[in-house]
C-alpha cells in the first residue's frame, strides 16, 4: 500500500496531512494547560510548605485559656479599700467571658468580623491582598503598606505575637509578619473554641486612652463595670478597634457617634437587635467621662512612696505587668484631712509673708481683649465653682481703693479690699498683724494685672472675722452658696457636689497666690505601726520632691526630748534636776570659732528645773544637758532611737542643728509614745499577686478594715516581733510626761484646743527657716514641718513652730480624732516609779503649804529626799490629777 504523502496547501501556507484525522485546535493548549497546572500546583504546594516551615519557626505557643496571664494593671488601695493609684504598661483588667454581655460580643462581631463563627480563622483573600500590596510597596510599585485582611482570630494572633515578641516586631508592615499572624491564627482555631478566642480577643484589644480590653474601656469611658454598659455604650466601644484615635469620643465625639451608628446598623442587618433598640441606642448622646487619674487626684505623695518601695523590692516589670494588689496603711479620711490641713496652713502662712505681685501685667487694651477672648473660649458656658482658683484680669480699680473690678472668663467679678487686705509687701523683718493690712487696693494691684483669685461668698472674704464682719456687711450685698447641680443630694444642709454662688450680680473673689513655703506632715498609729497619713508638699504636680521622706531639715527644739531622755536614761537625771541657766561659750578647736548660744527670750533665769527648761524650750539648759551626756553618747543615742542622719559632733546639735527626715523624727516620737519600745512603721500593709496569693502581710490584729484571716495570721506573726526596748519604760513615760507639760503650760499650749490629752514639742531654728510641731495623743503621733525648700529668706519675724506648724497639726488632729476619745498618759502598773509633789523652784519635795507645787515622776531610787521650806497650801486637785 502506498504511503500517502503530505501535500502543501499553498493557499493557506499551512501543513496538513492527507489521510490523517485532524485533532481539534484546542487539544494542544489544553494539554499544555494541564501540564502547567500539574507542575505549577506541585510547585505551589512546595512553595506553601516551604513558606509555612520558614515562617512558623519560633512562633509563640498557643495560650491556654486557664493560663492566660497578660500584662494587667497593678492597683494601690488605702487600708479602707479606696483605690488610690494604678501602675501599668497596658491598662488591662481581665474578665471572664461569662461576665461580658452577649450584646457587646455581638457588637464586636458585627463591626469587625460578621462571619467569625463560620470561617477557619484566616481571611485568605484579604491576607493575600495585604501581602501583595506590601510587596508592591516594598518594590516601589505602589504606595502604602499592609491593608485589610484581619479576622478577629487574626487580631487575637497579633496580640499573642505582641506579647511574645514586642510591639515593634509584631506590628511591622512586612509580608513575614502577616504570614506568621495567619499561621498562628490557624493554630488558634485548631486549639481553641470560638468562645475562648473571643475571651482572649476581648481582654486584649486596644480601645484607646490606655484601655486594653473591654473592662478597662468601660471604666475609662463610662466609669462602669462592663456588665453595666448600655447598648449605645457597647456599640461605641465596639467601633474603636480599627482606629481608636480617629474615633475617640474624647477628641472626636462626632466621629465616634458616626462609627457607633455604623456598628448599630450592622447589628440590625445581622438580626442581632430590633429596629426599636437600634433607634433608641442611636439617639443616645455621646457622654463619656474624663479618664480618672486617681494617682494625682487622691494621695500622690503617699502612693509614689509605695511605688518606690515596691520597685525597690520586687522590680519595675513586676509592678507594671503582673497585676499586684498593694494595700497601704493609709486611712483615706485621715489622708484627706492631712492634705486639707497642709493646704490651708500654707495658704494662711503665705499670706502672712506678704504679696509677691501679680502673674503679669497686660499693658495694652489689645492684650487685655485678646486675653479675655481666650478665657471666654476656654471656659465656654462653665459655671464658676466656689473655692476654685481662677486667673482674673483687673479691669478697673475704685478711686477710693476699696476694691477692683475683674474679669474671669465670661464673668464680671468684684475683688473687694476685704478680700485682699493681707497683700502687703514681703518683709521678713516685720510681724503680720491687723495693723499691717493694706488700706487701699492701689497699693497691691494695677489695671491690667493678671491675678490668681478664688471664687467665694461674702463670709469667706477675710480670716479676721471679728474685725471685719461689720464692715463686710456694710460693704457687700448678701450672697449665699447653692449646689451647682440641683440633683445632688443635700446632707446636713450641705450639698455633696460642687457649689456656686446664688447672687446674680458681679461674682465675688478673694486674692490668692501660690504658696512659696512648703510643708510635710507624717502621721503614725503607734500601736498598729501604720503610717496612716502623709503629705510631702503643697502640690505634687508642681514638685514631686517628697519632703516627708526626702527633705533633711534641722529640727530645732523638737530635738530636745532626745537630749533630755538621754540624760534621764544614762545619767539618772530627773524632772526635778536643777540646771543653771547662765551664759555659756563653746570654743571649736578645729575651726577656732566661738559659739555662744542664747535663749529665745535672750534672758537668763539662773537655776531652773529640767521640767521647766523643756516646757519653756530654753536653749542653755539643753546645751548643758547635752554636754553632760557627751557628744559621742548623744550621737549613739540618736542612732539607737532611729535617726539615720549623722549628728553634728558639737554642742549645737543640742538645739537641733543636725538635719533629720520628718518621717524618722515621727518614728522617734512614736517610740516615746510607746514608752521606749522601738518598732518599725509600715506604709504597705499587704501585697497580693494577680492570683490573690499573699506576698507580704503586716496587718495589725485590730485593724477594722482588714479581713479576719489577715488579722489572725498577721496578728500571730506580730507576737514574734515585739520590737526593741531602747530605753527603760520609766524613761519613756517620764519623757512623755515632760512633753505633756509642754502642751499644758509651755510653747505647745495651742494644742490644748484639740480637746484631748496631747503631748508634744515645738521646734524653731535660727531665723525661722524651719518650724515644727511634733506631738501625739495615745493613739496618734503626728509631725508637721513648715519652711522653704531652698531658704531664699526666713519666714516672717516671730513665725515659730507654735505659729506656723502647730495650726496644721491641730487642724489635722481634730479631724483625724473627731470621733475617737483619747485617754490620759498613765504609767504601766509594772513601772517602778515614784510620784511626788515637788517644789517647782527648788526641786525638793514640796512642803504641805507650798504654793508652787508640781506633781513629778521619778524612777525609783532617783527621787529627792529633802523637803522644801513651807510656803503655802498644797493644791490637792493638782496632786490627784498629776497634770500640772
């Protein structure tokens, strides 16, 4: 058979085969496609496996739900369970899934991932799109970075990566990060239920303004527990994850409202809510509260000291990430009383120092108008609140100088002379008195001055009530205070909220200035060993330096009880020991300088009893007592009592020339209060970890705020910490009895206004650079210090511890002990003491008719034997009371 030969079809220029069946034209392309598909799929599988292997290396382990321990906030509480501070890297509070409202879960699903319960954890198309766009961006083919492609599971995986690798690495806009996130998301889906993934997500998601997780957001924005949120509040929070700053209800309330509307619409479309629920929630106004800064608003000096201590002993990472619960020894009511007393005391003291001038002067009308316009814009429709400080512009001064008109924001105000009569020029050499008050406003202020003023009602315009009440009534129309918010309940005639003035005329103001002096207050419960209140200065935001713990200041005569207690303990001196008050000159062999101490009165009285020397705070007897004890012995005695600062090795130390920390001086006085037993003072009562396990506990057995189990356990532990008896109980009691006399008869007399038995000692250094009052009742020891930080000049003439510091002590103690009776200071029955009527002049036993008799206590064997000459009748009442 003849083989057919191919023919050439010239017309089509195409090779055809005669006798051979022609294949359809699409066969070859299909075969090629099949080959390409098979080889490409294999290559694709290989590539995917390679990518998975490479990028899955070192991925963090899938968290176990019962071992999910992310960074959470550490909280600081007062002893009576008031939140006083928070510390964190991420403000997060983990809540169980069961406590999160179902509607809130639905809101997040509707807005972020409506197919959450149906998908396998990864939005494949979105992830591929995001990776490709990122690659294109890296190659310069397009602008922008990673976009889209995040399910709730992927967002949870991202949070896990951040926790393991850090924020920078885990949020880098790279294909590697996106792929690792997707791989981890698949592992999460395989290992956890959908509800467990939601639990991790809802406790991790960043929702703006330091809020991590839904509980923190509920507290930050609405001051609520998450379970108490309304639908409108839930949907606003659920709309934040995509762009917390862009949708911030604080910064962009309208944008937040639009985003909330979007979430509500998505919930309606998904059948999660009804139309009525949608409409009601959508109509809610966006009302959020400023984030509470409890640290700065409550007790910043105390809480900062607690933070320093925790960081020193546990480390900063533990404090910021591990959710410690720190229970301090602070009593919240006493702390508020302490801060109020320091504030009021400094404001009054500063006024006695004189007027330092206006903030500045706006010389031109253009400057004044610009200031008023800015102030009006800043205040808006805000009401003036009584006793709040404002900045006012002086617009006019009366021709007769009886007052001035001022402008505070949109409000026309009046600054009467009675509200600024204290504003004389600063002069440390002068004494503040009514006679020194200015008689004309023109002596202190000028038109255009910017002043710090306080909004007041009439009765608060002056401190000199008796002198000025009549003039006040004649000069100023009646005014009264009413609640700023009428809905606030009224208790005992006082509103529980801010107050405003009722008058419709010009608002009344009082001239103020930011105090230049500073103060510290330390208050210790000596029996529970609790630091119950502590203030380190006028304003923590202005200066964080804690003067209670960090300022080493000269104690002046507050040091004298240490000197006399040393003589009683080491030399067997007594209350009736006679000391000669006469001039003395001490020569320093090193500096070749002679030092001649003087009494405050610059007079000498000759022979004086030790008791009278301390009661009247006489300097020469203290120096001679110091000399009798010996410099080295006194330095050792001060260390034994608890002072860590070195004592000056010269006789000036007798008068308090060696600096001490207020907190340490308070602890020394607490030792006196306990009749010589030195014990540590705690300012942190208990520390718990995130699981509620106790890390340390110093609870007193009689702490009414502590749980019973803490009181029992810690109270038992205290039995093995009895403290150190650093002096005999007899010495401790006699020293306390001497300081009781200081209050009853001496320089601490104003402390009697407490209305409870108190003992203490004033302290004033040369030129009044430091003023103190250190005093106590049976249940509370408090030290108050007042002075300047850098001593630019002394306090005014005659500003002593009794005038500058004691009023702060007194105001605080009145509030701290308002409902707590205090007993007299009695010796223990076990003490070997002798009580005798002593002639106050000679130190001998008083005769039956002595007129100058005082009851004194002696350690057995040290009492006097001789009897003073008879002069008059013994006061039996004084003898029985033993308090004079």
